[in-house]
C-alpha cells in the first residue's frame, strides 16, 4: 500500500506519534463506552465535562480555531486500531495558554478523551471507519477555560487508510438532524427550535440536545424518537443560546451533529388576565301559565361611575323567549340576550344599583340564565 504525504508538522512529530501508537497497540487503552450521567467521569482521567473554573484573571482564553483532521503517521506494527488525528489553531490569552482538553461525544454526553499542551493530538482505541465527534477547550495559568469549539466530526482511520472494521449487530448511525429552525414556538417562555426528523435502518430512539456554555457543551435535555422540536425554560429572556442535536438508536449509534442553531429566549405570550369583577347580578323570577317574568338588579362594584352599560346573558333552554322588557333596550339572538341602558339610566354610580326586567315565554324547562357579563366583564351572582 502506498503512503500519502502529510504536513511538515507531522514529519517532526512522526517518531513520537509512531512510538505512542506502538505503545498503545501493544497495550491498548481502556476507553469508556458509557457513563452514568452527562457529567460522569471520562475515559482517560476520570474528569467531568468542563465546568466553570478558576477565579484568577478576568480574561479567559479564546476559543481554539480551525479544528481539522490531521492524518497521523502509519503505525509501525501490531494490530491496527482506529485512530483520529486532530489539529487546531492555537488560542490566545492575557496570561498564557497552558493546554487544551479534547472531549469526545458519547451517548451519555461529552467525555474527556485527552489533554495536551500542543495543538496536535492523536486519539487511539477507536473503531476503524466509525465517525466520532469532538470539541476542544483551552486553559490558562489562572485556571480559566475558554468557550468550546463547535462540534467537529471525523472518521477513525488506520494511519491514512480507511479500513472499515467488521462489527456485530447494528452499527449504522441515524442520519444527521436537518432543517434547524430557531424560535418555532413563539408562545413558549424560553428557547425553542425545530428540525426535520432523522432516519435509521432500525429506528431512531431519541435525540440529545446540547447547549453551549462558557466552558463547554452541556446536555440541555432529550427528546423522543418522534420529536420535531425542543424547548428549554428558566433562561434569560432576550439572551441568545446556541444548540445542536444528535439522533441516536437502540444500539447506541450517534448521528452526526446537526448544524448549530442560535435561538433567543422568548418571554412568551403574556398570560391572560381576566378583567376584575366590577358588578353583581341578582336575578329573580316567577312563572305564570305559559311564561315567566324576571327582574335583574345590577350593582356597580367598581370605584368609578359606569357611564353606559350593556348587560349580556344566556337563556339556557331554546324555548325561552323574551317578549317584552322595561328599563333597558332588550334584544335576543338564539339563546343570547342583550340589555342596553336607556338615556335616563346610563350612569351607575360606585356602589349603586338599578333594576331592569322582562317578560318571556317558555315551551319547556325554564332554568335560570347563565354567563352574566357587564361591558364585557364577568359579574358575580348574589
């Protein structure tokens, strides 16, 4: 098999990397394949996903830039294993960058894969031909941590030659979630976004949603395999948040991360506040052969005079019909009844009452009216 060339930086590092690979092949590292929580211990050092650190300098390192795959030198012997080489542009800091932490995305969140003082790293013990996702943060002498890089996905290789490793069971990951749409649920109080569902040869069992923090990617939540949207509350209204989504299947295969989506936390639609009760209604009636007579007493419970009023209520039975009335202009449409003031009783002073009435017919039951409102506001009965 012919060997491809690699960057000059790798020529200088080749001997060291080759020795590292040989040592790893002789005694392959034990890499964790699962953790109990999104912040559980990592495979290499038992450290959690990056959290806010240090109270030294107010400055923090800049985010590492231009993450890319750098093909490592071919191993010199032993059993081939999956290898990923990563390069990136150095971060800057006011007191000096001391190193970088490289995190690998697993079904249980980002787990530290390695730490390095260089801008080149080789991650071993992977499955040849499988795609892995990484994120990198920089650290400085005061213990501050940079914001994370965007997720970067690349395929594990043997040196420069991709050779799929025979697997058992389901090894096909779901497709990448696509069609990211920010703020698709504007009535939700918080962030929201939607996507086009992923597909899988067996079936998508769910989605993991990650939100960028000042020092890493935290798992903000999960969604079912049929979900098309995600929401998160308890955020700062008006502030922007960045997310990505990965799909997963029952075998633990992860899709490529979705494109990043930036959302703005919404205050949601204001809650409905019903108008304050400003009136009381007393309804009295008495029947007579084929009909009934009723009086309605209206009391102004507000603090100001009511200048002009319209009373509305419902006669529950379809056979109840108003034939005449007094002290108001009466009308009926179906079961809905309206009584509007006359010129001489348009004003009801605070705490004052007035009485109106009507005569009606009934062909069946004769229940009392319901749903009394005055000028659109609900009234209490009594």
